[in-house]
């Protein structure tokens, strides 16, 4: 009887182990599916946000382009007039230096673009902090795509996992393995997805493709060894998926916090209620153009001797301008609504 009791106890322990493993595997597989869905959701949000940023950037660029062209033309004209003054007129040493100072200050204040003088460059040599304090690219406009902080890349183990899965899928779906044209075309489309996911290091997408095509390994749910191996496999996948999900969430958060991300959100909020934020920003650009035109006429009047150098050195009235890109103007305007 004692022997029978021992056999019964071992059987109970084995059944208990199988039961626990089945529950564990069921939990891990559900977690796996949930993580893949969350990754797809966050990826969709990120792609939609990037598309919106591009769309808003294109709208701004298209409507601002004529104004920007006008500013560039005026800028070139002002530079040309100063060159005419400095190279075509007989000037005393002090007068020349005073005019150069005006020219320099207009560049320093952002009224015109930076351009080194062809003469008397000692004026610039005495100001060592000029380039450090003023980033002139700031006034030449920005690209619509903000540089985003580096997102952590997959580690070696994850890359190995991605490659193993890619090779398994590629082996299963290679178009050259079939002769039927319809099947070959179908496999070609799947391989495009597989290759894209592999290039992006997207483990979640590769796993989703595998699940969609029902290529998962057949599991013997009455074998503790088989269940244990599969639990370990899915658990490792889930760790990688959690990292991928966190990276996506981080990228989405960072993108929202960029200038373009914040501008796009406010832009959409205003336009949703019928507002025209670009139109409002353009009015500010028109004000800038009016000031630059005033400066151009002021310099032309001095070149044509309609004013004395003393009057010229006093400068025009109400000349307070700092050139900004269309993006900065939009941000400045939209900030009022945040």
C-alpha cells in the first residue's frame, strides 16, 4: 500500500506542475498579445503625429513662401546699397567707420542677414564673442523636422532574437519556394512587410506577422519540458516587447514636446474651431516686411544724399526688429493660446 501511495503522490505533483505551466503560458501569451497591440497603437499615434507635423509644416511653408522671398529680396538690396556707399563714395576715416558700425549693428540686431565687410574687418576682430552670442542660422529659418533625442537601440540579445525570427519568417514566405503566380505575389507582399520590420528592428511587427500567418510552434501541453521551453521563449519575447513599447512611448512623448509637436497640437486646436493661425502669423511677417522696407528706403536716401551722415547715424525712428523664421513666428503667436 505504501508503494501505491508514493506513485499516487508523484502523479499528483506532475499534474500540478503541468497545470501551473499551462496557466503560466496562458498568462504570458495574453501578455504577449497585449504588448503587441499596445506597440501597434503607440506606433500608429507616433506616425499620425509625425504626419500632422509634416502637414502643418507644408501649409506654413507654402503660405509664407512669398513673404520670405520678399524679405530675402529686401535683404539683398540693403546689402547692395551699403556696398555702393562704402565702395562708391569718398568717405573720411571716421565717417567710414561710423557707417560700417551701422551696417554691423543691423546685422547684429537681425534686421539684415550676416555678411562680413570686405573692408576694415578690424571692426569684427575686436568682438570675439560675436559668433558665440549670435547663432546666425537662427535667422535663416529652421527645417520643419525637429532633431529628436536618440532613442535606445535594441541590445545584442534582442537583435539576435529579431534576426532569428526574421530568418524563420523569410524561410517560410520566400516567393521563390512556390511556382503559383498568385501565391508568389502574396508571399512577395508579406516579405516586404517582413523586411521592413527587420530593418526597423521591430520585433513586435515580426511577431504579429508570425501570429497572423499562424506559424507558431506546436506545443505539447502535456509535456512539462515543452511547456517550460515555450514559457521561457514567450517570457523573453515579452521582455523585448516591453523595452520596445517603452522606447515608442518615450519617442512619442519627446515628439509631442518638440516645438513642432506643441505647435501642431495648438494649430489643430485653433483650426478645429475655424481659426486661421497662419493668417495671424502672416500679419506679423507683414509688419516685419514694412520695417525692412523702411530701413531699405532709409539707406537708399542716404546713398542718394537726401540726408546728411549725421541724420543717417541717428537711424530711422521705430526700428526695433528681430527677424524670425516662419516657424518661430507661429510658435510665438500660438503660445498665446496654450
